[in-house]
C-alpha cells in the first residue's frame, strides 16, 4: 500500500509556544478556567509572575514563550502540536 504526497507540512516562521503548566495536576477538570477573551482570566501578575495572560481555544493560559516567569507551582513547558496541526500543517 503506497502513500502519495507529503506526510508533514513545515510551518516556517512558526516557533512553538510555551505555556505555564501546573506542576501537580489534578484529575478533575476545572470549569472555572473557561474564557472567551484574556480579560476574563486571572493575570499572572496576581501571583508575582510576568507570564502573558491569554485565552486560547476557550481556556486561560499564561504564555511564557519569551522567557517570562510562571507563578509558583507552575513551570514553563513548550506546547505540543495537535494531531490535526501535524497532519494539515499550521
């Protein structure tokens, strides 16, 4: 069985985004973390951190891609691309 065409699409100029992730994760989903825009999220500054507060896909995130500090108990981790992004490109 053969496969034709490219299997992966490279995204030039797209550097991976890094976000703050809680070091100890709970099994339950936190419905209070839902958002439509970044203004609805608790800013990282409230925890003496300088990560950039953002709303991505309906979830509050703290972006630390530029080396910004995460709140205590959180660490900066590079986001992994989703399967859809890997198959279709950017």
